[in-house]
C-alpha cells in the first residue's frame, strides 16, 4: 500500500498516520486452557477463568470508513513467565515491532484514558511516536488543578466554533500547553485539550493530552484525531465480531499457538477486505450495489 501510494489517503495531521490502539479478548473458558492462557480467579468461589487477549492496532482516518489493521500484539503468558501478561507490556512489544517493521513511518497513536500514564507516554516518545491520549479528571487530579490554575491566571485559551454543516452544533475548546502530566512526573510536559460538542439535545465532553503544541488553528483536527480512536472499536473489533468474521467464536485453542494463528489469519483476511474496499473500484462498486 505504501509503494502504491494508497496509504497516502489515510495521512491525517502534519503528514502523520493516526494509529488507534486498544485491547480486546478473543478466548475465554472455565474448562479449556493452555500454557499461554492468562488466569483470573473468582475471589468468592475460587473458580478460574482462562482467557487470551490481544492489543489491536489500526490506521484510521476521521473521514474514512476503512481502517488498515496492523499485526496485533498478543496478551498471553510469555515464554518462561508465570505471571499474567498485561496491555502495558504488550504495548512495549508492539512499539518495538512497529519501529522494526516501519522505522520511518510518521505515526500518532490515539488511545483511551487508561493510556495517559507516564511510563506509556515515555515509551511512545522512546520510539518517536506522537500521541493523542484520552485523560480523565478522576485519574489526573493534579493535571486538572493545573488547568484550573491556568484558567484563573488567564493562561488557558478558550474559544467556540459553529459547525459548518450544522449551525445548531457548537464546538467549544479549551487548551493549555506545557503542563506537567502529574505530581510524580512534573518533568513530563504535555499539552492539554478539552472539548465540548454542544447541541440543543445534549452536550458531549472529552479531554486529551498530546505532544503537539495546541493552537486555535489545529484544535479542531486534534479533537477529531482523539475521537477517531473509537474506530478501533467500531470499524475494527465490532466488524470482526459481528460482520461475518466471527472473531468471538472459539475455533480451537490448541496446545500452544493455534488460537494465535487463527486470529492472525482473521486479521489478514480483514486487511485484504479493507484494502480492496479502499483501493479497488470494482469491489467498491459491488459493495455499494449490494448495500
């Protein structure tokens, strides 16, 4: 896709590609298990649930339905380890693999609020990855106090835009640059963006941290990048689970890697379908005709 220039259609901001990441499960059983399975023990009954997960990743664009999935990183017990694997460790392995496979690809990672922690951000910076990460007040009271102080001191920028397509919709922004992420990591400076989508029916509220310097001119695009993280859920996982791929079906666990092989084959099939949908006129015409 890179050689054929097809990937260029997904370039999002400052020539970078928006990469949405999230974890999801693909196997769970109380009876069937292998050495690779993670384990969760019910504290009341002692019953063990065996499960496997993966960190999924897809190149997305706010204006496109198509997504380009990359090879997932599996969240399973690693060789020689007795402890459960976790999404944070999987992300470290994924970043390393990403840069080995695509050392020069300009990337912005977008993730949910669980990702806006110092170790994860430092890991992203280590691999030269930009980021737009969700952030919640309950998880970051120190950061949000700094935002309030910036407002009181007149250092926060606030403005509103009326939606071009819907005059009844207002986009309200507030941003502050160069704030410490939290009290324990005051040397880690981030830029904070808060956003409200206001209509007569409801108000939606979001906030993110990013390494991009925020301005009035780029706030709208950064907001769209942050909200596009949902495409890993809707256009990727939901499609795999409910649109004929049967991602949630147990095709077989095997003794060690069979379930991983099945997931990889499914992701490859999904990649082929998405590439055709994005690039093949005949596929698009047939898809449109069939509804």
